[in-house]
């Protein structure tokens, strides 16, 4: 069973999924509204627990708001130079897994259009309150996650760390090997692919 009969399309889809990385430096080119619309549509179809859909997506285009949001976290400088951001307005803090699924989908949909992105987490509580005030979000909502979007500034924008702040905390841009994180049937028993018969 496949989503497509065309193996090259399948390979391309997998490559889009696998190649998504944080992009924190953006070209000045504006991302067109048609692309933003696609991103929001994909987001709208995200699955949530009991299909509650505990989210609203607030697109921020206003440059001074983007700059202000960038100050509301130690690690959100990149928001200032984004073409746009989406603030994930969640019904309550108990929907973090739903927020994670939504965030990843928005980022992948953007990446399908060649638009890079990176989460900017808003914290602590007082900064969340400031972000809500700035964007007119009701107090009772949860606003911990914003995502900055924009065309990558250059070919390296997917591979490097952007700001002095971030250098100190980011892990390597690589990943742990599958053999150390994937198991078969029993915790600790390494996953191994069976040979096709
Ligand atoms: C829950 C979560 C919160 C994150 N918050 C931030 C953030 O506040 N600022 C930031 O620059 N990156 C943030 N990131 C991006 C991670 O730093 C990034 O996914 C990780 O370093 C891997 O980067 P890579 O895919 O480019 O290798 C966040 C990612 C996740 C999943």
C-alpha cells in the first residue's frame, strides 16, 4: 500500500520529510499568501486527540510584532527576520502533543514550498502574557509556541546555527544512529531489517 503509484514521487516525499531542518536565517523575499494558505490548510487537517482540534493559528506578518516576539524568549531571535510567523494558540497547556503534531505539519507544508522554518518557544510565563497582549490572544489560551517561516537566506541556512545565544545550547545538527534508538519487540533489542524474500 502506497500513497502514490510512482516510486519517484514516493522517494521525493520521503526526502521532504527527512530533509526538514531548522532554518533561522531568512531571505528578504516575502512568502506569498498562496503558500501561507497551503500551510494553514495542511495544519487544519492535523489529527488531534478525540479530534478536538484544540488550536487556532495566528499568522503574524507585521514586522514590529515579529521583532517584539523575538524578544520574548532567550532563543527566538530568528523571528525578527522571518517573512511571517504562526503563533500556535492552544486551548490549554494540556494539548502539547497536539501542538507538536500541528507544528511539524506546518513546517513540513512550508518546506514542500522550499520555505524554511524554526520554532521559537515563548517562555517564561510573563513573556507568554506579553505575547498574548501583543497579539490580542485571550488570557485563558496557551501560547508557548511560535514558528518563524521564510525562504532560507542561503544554502547554509539549513546547516548552521544562527545566533550567539543558540550556539551555547544547540546539540549537533546530526542525529543519533538508528541502532541506538530503535528496538524490535523488546526494549534494548536492536531493530534490524528483515531481508526481503
Ligand atoms: C519543542 C521544540 C522547541 C524548540 N524551541 C526552539 C527555540 O525556542 N529556538 C530555536 O532556535 N529552536 C528551537 N527548536 C528547534 C530545535 O533547536 C531543532 O529542532 C534542533 O536543534 C534540531 O535542529 P536541526 O533539525 O536543524 O538539526 C525547538 C524544537 C522543538 C521540537
